[in-house]
C-alpha cells in the first residue's frame, strides 16, 4: 500500500491511529490509521458497506469509536486519558466544542424544514459560538453568496432543489469556520443534473485551500479534484495515495479491481479536466 501524507514539516490537522468501530459482532472499521494535512483534499472511495460513512462519522464522534485515537489540531478528540492509562469520554459540552472544528455535510442535507435558509446557516453561530445575531446574519449572507444562494436567504428548504439544499448544508458547515470539512457522499441524493453545481462549490473550496475529507462515489471527481484518495475495502484501508497511483496500474489488485468495475459501468465516460470541475 502506498502511504499518504505530506512532505511538509507541519504537523497534520487530523491524525487517526488504529481506529476501530464495531456494531455488536460486526467489525465495520479495522484499525484505520492516516494523517490529513492542511489544505489537503482527500477522497474516500470503496464499495457500499466498506465503512466509508462510518469512518467519517467517527471522525467527529457522531459514532463513538470502539478503539483507537483521533487527534485534531494536536488535541485528543473526544476522550481524555486518565493517569492509569484508561481513556474516558469527554462531556457533551467538551465534545461539542471540539466538534465545532469539524464541519459536517450530510448526504441527506439534514436542514431544519421550519427554518429559513439563513436561519439554518446561522443557528450554530448563535447557539454554539454565541455570536450576536446581527453579526451571525452578516456571516450567513456572505457564505450563502459564496455558494450562489444569496437570493434564497428567506426561502425554506422545501422550496429548494436538492442541489440548492446541499449548498445550504455546505454554507452551514463553513459558518463554524472548521479546521476540516467532512463531506459524506454530498451528491448521492441528487438528481444527475444537479450534481455538477455541488461539485463546483466543493472544487472552489479546494482551490481556496479548505482541508477536506470527501466520501464519494464520484470516481471522476476523486480522480481530478482530490490530492489523495483512500480506498476502503471491508473496513480496511486497502490503498492510500495520489489519484495517479490509485487510478493507475501500480495500485493494489483490490483497488484496480474496484476501479475496473467502475470503468465498466461508465465505459463511455472520460475523466474530466480540472477546469470542468472547479
């Protein structure tokens, strides 16, 4: 397996070691270890059931890991080590403080239907960061303009397309000024004609240097927009490297087989140029 990482001497933004997650007797994640560096865009690919979404949810403690450690900006995430070596879960308020450093974009949008677009974006600023409403509204309007939705600030989610709802979700995650943005298959719930508008926003964030982990089934996007790709197979990191490696002839047999299955399903497609995505 080719190792990921960065040549820079700067410490990683996120460091994961031996991360495990079990549900009863089922081991979904099996000792995953990797580092994510500032401004990296890392794609996570793999078959359904390989543990991709579970991994992402463990990274901000929407799922509590069974074992292993997560360090975010040099701070142990979610747990405190007692003097005798035992790890104990932090309080809900401490976890909320840490979780604010990780922006989460869900595949099913998770917007509040009874609140306007602007209210969805600024809720965390007011409740978690305790920013005064006028200041929070200024931030919210700026971010909605960034994702192309300034004209929808007073609309409600039911009046938006799926692509627009997902862009609101991205603005909401960005509002917390996270150290890292986690995106869980952000286009999987969208009609094909709406996928591009969301990928374009993500591509623009990548160009601006946003650190991101993106669980995706869009192989073309992973190939062209990601600096690095992690391939999960049955809960294991089977491969980790730049797209030229993951989608090339030197990747592991498992990786090549997975990519080949994708290519066979999309035989008429070609990999897009970066200018077509970003």
